[in-house]
C-alpha cells in the first residue's frame, strides 16, 4: 500500500516536472528566437523600403524621360504649326502689283500723255495708293489710284507740259494699302465684278470730218449702256486712241448720274496731231468697292453724298 502511494506521488511529480520543463524550453526558445525574428523583420522592412524606393526612382525616371519626349513632340508640333501658319499667311498675302514700263505719247507741241500698264494679279485683294511719274529732272504731281481684283489697265497723267519728250520715265507707287474682299459681304468676287462692271461700249467711232480753219479736228462718238442693276454718280473712263497696238493719245470722260438700263452718247475731241484713222478703246475707272460711287437706289436723282 505504501509503495503504491509512493509510485503515485512519483508519477505526479514526474508529470509536473515534464510540464514545467516543456514550458521552460518553450520560453527559452521564444527568448532565443526573438532577436532572429527582429533581425528578419528589419531585413524584411529594409527590403520593402528598398523596393518601394526603386519603384519610385523608376517612376520618376520614366516620367522625366517620357515627359522629355512628349515635350519634344509638343515643341516639334508647335514649330510645325507655326511654320504651316506662316506658309498659309504667305500664300494668303497679296502679290505685289506688276508695273510695266512707262511710256509717253505726244499730244501737241510741248504736251505729252504719260502712262504705264499695271496688273493686280490678286483675285481676292484690291489696292489703294498714291502714284507719280518720275522722269529725268522732275516728277508729276501726286495722284490717287486704285486697282480692283484681277485688274489690268493704264495709270496715266494726261496733257502734261514738257519742253521735250520725257526720258528715264517710270511709274512710282507709294502709300499702298491692300484690302481683302469681305466674304461676309461679297461671296464671289468674279460674280460681283461681272454684275457691277457690265457697262458696255455699244459703238465708238473716230473721224476727222470737222474743219477748223485749215485744220481737221478729230472726234469720237462713244455710246455707252449701263447694263448693271446699279446707278453710278459719275463713272469715269479712260479713252485710248490706238493705232494698231500703239497708244496715240489719251483722254478721260465721265457720265454723270448714269442710271441702270440707260444708254448715253459721249463726244470726244482729240487735240494735236492725230492719225487719219484709229481705234477707240475704253477702260473703266470705277472703284466698285467704294460705296460712294453708287447712287441711292431709292432716290437716283438725289443729292450726291460725296459733295
């Protein structure tokens, strides 16, 4: 009996001892593993920080590189647009007036007409300017001029006194201003000019059938019809007396209050030594883009607003 109790006590003590020993070993293991776990945690977080830092650096580098390329592309695009715009502006800008050699025609002794053909090669631009004829020893007075789109005609100074035929003659244009046709007002320039410039020469005669003393006076009768829908206050025309392709003499005529549908006959007397025969050619001197040249359609006999 006593021995049985002793065995039970030993067994109980042995199990408690094993439990204590196991708990001790667990705690020792934990204590021994804690520095390793701490080092592992430090290493893990250091690695994670390094990875995040690398990702950040890579992102910054890629942003800078791609941004540089994007900026280069943007800059190149802007430069290309500027170049294209500059090219378009140059294309859209008006071409200079083309001035041919100036010439002169003798009217009478000591009197000459001087003139030069000018072309406006622009279909969407018209010009206003001043002009003079410069010659050796002087120049004419300053005159105002204009050129309608696609215009080709003479600029002239008529019946000027010269001691002898002017030499080194040339036309000089100054104070030139270009005006673009307003597309909000005029949709088609060709149609506009065709509608406004339809003043036709029905007949233009040239004869030397008037005798004054011992001289025969040359004259012309010019029949004009206003086939436009517009009435003009005082449209002017340059009249050229031609012998073949040569200008023999120049003069100007006007038709006061020239109404739509009206036909007028204008007589011209040619001064000086003129040929026995010739051809009469008219060039209109009407600035169709100036509202002041038109009469009020509601009152064609009203006051001239230019006076």
